[in-house]
C-alpha cells in the first residue's frame, strides 16, 4: 500500500533541527514500473516521486524502475542538526534515488556537530541506485556523515559519494564520512574519510595529497560470478579495486568537483556495458 506524507516541520532542539525521512519500494506487476510503498519526509529532507523518462542505464536499463528525488527543504545541515534517511528496497524491485542539488554543510552558532545518518536495506533480486550530488564541507563546519547498507545475497547496487573540501577559496571545516556495506551479513566494504582542522595528516600523500575533492563509486553485482573486474590504476589519482565479493570500489582524489566527477565516471566506464554511462 502506497503511503505518502507531506513534509512536516522538523523538531527543533535548542536551535537545532531533527529530521527523518523514510522511503520504501516494492516490485510492480509484470512489465510495469515498480511502486513506492512509503514516502515520508520532514522539512529539511524532501522526498518526491519522479517519473523516469526512459529505461534507467545504471539498472541494466530496466523499464520497471521507480525513481525518487531527494531535495533540501532548508539550508544545511547546520551545526547541531540531526538528519536521518531510511531506505528499504523490497524484493525484486528497482529503486533509483537521486538528489536535486549539492548538500552544503554549515557551522552552527555553538560549534556543535551536525549528523546525517543513512540506512539502506536491499532485499533479494532488488536493485538500488543511489546517485547523490557532492557534499560541500564549508569553513568551520563540524559534521559526521554515516551510511550503512545491508545487501541480500542476490541484491545489486551502485552508489556514488563525493566530498568537496570547502567552498571556493576557503578551507574546510571538520568532516567525517563513513560508508559501510555488508552482503548477506558479512562485511564487504568499510571506509572512513576524515579531513579538517581536527584530522591530523589529512593533507598528506596517504590521505588527500593536497586534493580539494574526494569520492568513490561502489558497484555490487551478483552477476560477477567469476569474480569482479581486475584492479585498474587508470589514473595517478584514481583506481578501480575489486572487493572481497562481487563488487568493485572506484576511488579518486581531484583538485575540484568537476575533475572528480570526470575521474569517477572514467572508472565506471572501464566496466563496460551495462555500467558505462
């Protein structure tokens, strides 16, 4: 049953906001698009159902994909804000989640940390595409971005994450991003990136090496029964690395968001059809 709730005013706590959004998909009738069963969001996190213009390329061009857009209803998150997004991709369904614009993480009046928590569960024979826009860590921000994804054994997924270190001409604030992916209950990928004044050594060659943007694409496909693609250091600042399972991690560091996007897409295109876009 489809449930849709309009954005509500988020709960305010000492000048900060607490906002929650919930999204769930289910498989549709044979030959028809999948359906959105739950679509509920607070003011800062606005979920909107979209109509695909054609077959989705990152879903093996399946015509039955359900598409949802996530938009920011307010500026931020600001220091002290606490946002959460829960996504459930039902068995056999295909869900494409995109963002309308970049997320600008800003400082708050007290210096408190802001948080964004994303939890995703993808059931058997389901496909999840999470294609967000970059996160910009503004000067003096203090933010933690956590994403946890649980995949069933036959689930398929591709996601992109991009971080930009400050707006043009400014140093970034403190930013921590962690992405954890499990498959059938076992760890498949766990990566944390920290930069800013409270993260010693983040400018060194072992972390960002002077880059102003960093990101990754994670692709998991149970169809890689003979193993994921071979390692490919296709650029001095980017590489494709197979995971200990049917997946790959494409990572890159770049001087700006445009070069980062180009490097990540170049790595994705090395996978060939149906991944290339």
